[in-house]
């Protein structure tokens, strides 16, 4: 599922299924991107004419959004790899061994992708200017 070309209602509908096409990482990133868009909106609203600092902040937020979208797509891919690994045969000892190996590799990638995305998302408040930080700790 290409989530960035779907209506929100379609995404919400498939997320509630037993085997959703999106993993939790991609869904979390979608929420993060919505938050990032709100930070960007605040920057646009509060930007005085030709304020270079806020213009740079908006550019950083745009780049961060692009990276997060790439991460969300990567998360969908690794989630699908993990789901495919779960379906590998496990009747024979050799099959079970191969399945466990593939599951371990896919599981590691499935954990690394959202974790690296979380670090990216944590940069969002620091990407804004001093005008946008408000009550941020």
C-alpha cells in the first residue's frame, strides 16, 4: 500500500484488519508527519516577511518530512519482509532452521527501521526556530 497516495479513511480502514498492509512503524510515522506538518504551519503563520531563520527552519522541516516519508516506505517494505518470513515452511528441520534465520534478519530490520525513524522525528522540534519552540523543554 502506497500510503501517501491514499485517503486517510482508506488507511484507517486497512489498519484495523488482522493483517494490515502497514506496520506500526509506518502508522506511527504518519502520525509524526501530521505533527511535523503542524509545526511547519506554525512556522509559516509566524514568519515575518523575509525572516531568514524561519525560512531555514521551514526548509529543514521539509527535508525532515521527505526523510520520514522514505522511512515510512522502508518500514512498509521491512514489515512485508517479516510477514513473508512468517509464512515460510517449517515442516522439516532444514526449513525450520532457514525460517528462523530469515525471521531473525527480517525482525532485526523491522525493529531498526522504526527506531532510526524515531531518531529522525525527535529532530523536529530542534528543526524549528526559537519562535516555534513555545513551552518545549
